[in-house]
């Protein structure tokens, strides 16, 4: 399958997911809204795509991006969409932090060649098939607990959807989500795993982690898809 066919197939899958989640919102009662949490917003690419299926007329959005170089464009994209909607009741929040397991700070790697790279990561070994991370040039960024955010916000909404594309950070964040039970609050999830970008022995080690995470999500009935 070529890239265009793959993207078309994924778009169809998201359409199916969104219809299911919107039906849940309708059943929850008039005016009930959903929440879409976009972890790894970068320049707003995923936000623009998912908003076609999870519309701001029905969903509030939290856009999460720790790379300060991306924030001006992300904020511009968000403002443009909100202006088009007018006074629709939509709420959009941008968190200038990294999705993690706790409140604190972490080093953010991989921006040496492209300040707005989609490959910026909390995981030093991420993308080590292609380059070696420079410890001295890593940024220090604030973190928060994604599990805590989901647990805090989920009771306020009729449904919660999550996109998690955090360039290797998923190997820490997802096990914590599972251990806290926050994964059970998700009505749809889109997850990109990153072992494919790693050299050995990290590739095999993280692939095994992926298998375990997916097995647990499947066992607990969490609707999720592998993203790209």
C-alpha cells in the first residue's frame, strides 16, 4: 500500500471512529460535548486533520506541544479556526508542556537540524537509527501528568479522544496511563509507536514494550488505532 492509499485508509477509519463517538455524545443528552486531547501538536497538522472528523462544534480541544519553536504557528492555526467558528461555544486550550507522568521538567532532544521538527523527543534514543542526539543542545521543557489530565477532565465530558504522537515518550506515558486506569476513560485513541526509527538493541527492546502495551489496551477494551 502506498502512502496516499494508507492515508486514505486511515481517514476512513477515523470517520468510522468519530461517528461512533458522536453517537455516544448524542445519547448523553443535548449540548453534551466531547474532548479531544492532541499530544504532540507540532505545527497543527494533526489538529487540522482530526478537526474534520471531531468538529469543534462538538469537541473542545487541548493541543499539547513542548517545543517553543512550534508554538507561534500552532497558536496562529488555532486562532484561525476559532475565528472561522465565531461564537460557537468551542473551547481550545494550548499546553506548552510535554505529556509525561508527573509535573517536572525533562530534556527535549532532536532539534539540532530543524527547530520545528516533528521528531523532537523526550527520549534520547529516539531516531538513533538516523542521528545521535546532542545532550548539550537539548532543551529543558516542563512536563505534566497526562493520566492526571485525563482523570481530571473526563468527568466533564461525554466522550474523550486522544492522539498520542510524542516521539518515543509513549513508552513511559502509556504504561503510566494504564497503571492509573486513565486509559479506560478513552473512547478512541490514535497512537504512533517509534521503535521503527531505532537502531538495535533499542529497536527490539521497545518493540517488546509496544506489544505489551497493545495487548493490555486490547484486553481492557480501549478503542485504539496505530497512527503514523
